[in-house]
């Protein structure tokens, strides 16, 4: 039933029920589908404890490899944990060729996605994690491989903030 890695199979996005990505992936694997569910590590601070937790990189989504001519893809929608397969008209919408394969190549053995982020001084960056999430600032200093200093506008003034490099993405992305 599962699609093979050949020219006729493609990757498709599956929208999952809230916080059910792992469950949906497990149920789809039991049906012999090939699944790609990339993860990211997030630092969680709660009740004076700091811990690293794994979260889906694409919150609410996973990817499934299908050959629409061969696989019974309609059963994906009735799988526990799945809300629906992402459609284009009456057929699943394929991911662009090479994108999921590139993401797979950037994952480690545990499935954690590590994207190389090349930043340059003066670049506009968006904060993607932590208490300043979604603020846009200017990259002020590359302190080391793990941290960067960002200038952000808060209450009419520019404030320097030291952040983990993983908390940033280019603002134009």
C-alpha cells in the first residue's frame, strides 16, 4: 500500500488535529505509509525549571509520500489524529519537488531539523521563540556560534537583546 521512492510518488502535506502530529504519524505508519515529521528542540521555562522539549517543526502538519494512482489515499482523512490531507480542488496538493527531501537531509538521527542560518550584520530578523516572539529587529552582533545580539524597538527606544541563534529567522522569510 505504501508508496515507493520512485518517480510517480510525491510528498503531500497532512493537516493534523491539534497536538496530534505524533499520534497521526504512528497511525499512518501502521497503515504502511511513509511519513516525514520533522522536529525542533525548544527550551521550555516553567515553574523555575528549564527543560528542552521536542515540538513538531511544522505545528499541525506532517508529510506523507503517496502515489495517487496506486495508493488508497482517501483513507488518510479518516485516520486518527488527521484532520485532512491538504487538497487542491479534488486531489491532494503535492509539495514542490525536492523541498521535503532537502528537509529530510537536514534532520539528525532523532528527526530533529537543523537548518543552517547564515546571518549578516544589519540584517532584519524575526524572533521565533521566547518572550519576544514575532518581534522584528536588526542583527547587531554575532557573538558566537550559539548567540547573537539583536537591536529591537521597544517603547520608543532601541534595546540590545542577546538571544540564541535558533530563536531567529530572516525577517523576509
